[in-house]
C-alpha cells in the first residue's frame, strides 16, 4: 500500500499504461512541458517523449477528432480537456462520432478513446472552469462515464478506462486532486463500472459520486452523532449506473438522498430517483430527495460555497427524510 494524492494516483496510472503499452498516447493543451494545469501529466513528456505525450493546439474539436482517428488506427489515445467548460467545442465529435462509431459499424470498428475532464467547483473559479456537465454525456448512448472519488480508484480506473474498447469519459473531481489515500498498486479492487458502499448504515442512504463523496461521508458521520445510521454509496460509474447496488441499499434503509454538484434539474439524481421508485417503491419510507446545484450558470467565487451542496444541506435533507 502506498499513500498518494488523487493527482499523483492519476499520474502514476497514466505512467504505468505508457510503460506497458506503446500504443497508449496522451494529448491535450499544455500537458507536456507544463505537465497540465493541475500537473496530472507532470514528467510524462520528459520520460516518454513528445510523440507520445503531445502538446496540442488550443482546439478541443481537433483533440477529439485526432483521437478518434488514432483509435481507428490501433492506438489508445487519452485526451485531456483542460477545464470542464472547455469540452463543448468538441461536443459534436464526442456525441455524434465517437459515441456512435461502434454501433454504426455494427461492431467492426472500436474507438478506445479516453477523455479526461477535470470537473466541478470548489476552487474559487467561475463558469467554464467549474462546470459539472456529466448528465449531458450520460444521455448519449455509446459512452461510458466514470468518476473516482479517492486515490485507489483514481489509480486503477484511469488504467481500466484506457484498456476498455469503448470510449470512456473520466470526470476527475478537481477540488479533490490533493486528497490523500491508500493505494494498492498490485491489484484493482472493483469493476470500474460498479458502485461501492463506502459506509454501511441502516436508516437512510446517501448516493454521491466524485467530489461529493467526502461531503456525504462527513454528513453521515455528523448524523451518527444525532443517533441516525446513514449508508453512503459511491456511484463511481455514471454510465452505466449500478442500480442493483443502489436498490439493495434502499431496500435495506428505506430512505434515499442523491447528491451531486450539477443542478438537480435534469441531473443524474432524477434518473436514480425514478429507477428507485420503479424498483423499490414498497421499500421507501419517504420520497427520494435530491441535493444539488441550482439551475443557473455557475456563480462567482464569492458565493460558490452557497451554491455547492454541503454538509448542512445534506443534514437538512436527512431531517426532512426522517420527518416522514
């Protein structure tokens, strides 16, 4: 076991794939000499060369389009989008080309492209630098979407994404890049497309992913001091969603909160709430509640703490759940 930050775990996972597979390539804006704005690719161009860790032009559509072409030629490109809100110039390539190529060719073609996107707020930045656009991509069939919340998952999920023959978007919680954790570098613990119960409980379930998993765990710990037993499920995969794990938890606890930084309107939480209502209605002791961002452009840094879900908002939602 090795202690790493999430940032270091991602760097180490990328390094391992570059060492083991000469067909793995990285590309993105400032990822080479600079090592990326968050230094996730720090040192990789120096060790593997500029033809495998490529500083691209400022053109997200070009990054994605080039990655698709490389994948069709047998490479496994990993494209970095510098900030979440910068992905939209490449949205067309992702949703109409990358996501559809395998189905369009009836399985004859695979496009094993990984797209790394730092996402979410909490860093004192503004719109286009603090977005949570995961639901926009989850709605598109043909894409797999995962998001690590800890160093162990970061180390292994980035490697598992590169090894996958389907296109995978890895949403990286940027405000958690410096969160430390233990990493077992010998073996992965879970299928990257499965959820994980990270704190057991009996009276309510909080489903979270990415940057809000630590917040959910802190809220569950605070609720325990008030006499409540709250289970926390780390979703880990946004597409596909491991509904079996979520439903099993709700059947045990009878209550559910889904939380994410993205606006609740049109968010992943609505899909989870609907599926749970379909599959576990008779187990519910209260309505499914969602705690998320407001349906508005991301605010200025001065008020982002009021925008983001926090422990107090989750505890207030738990109070409402237990009032039924």
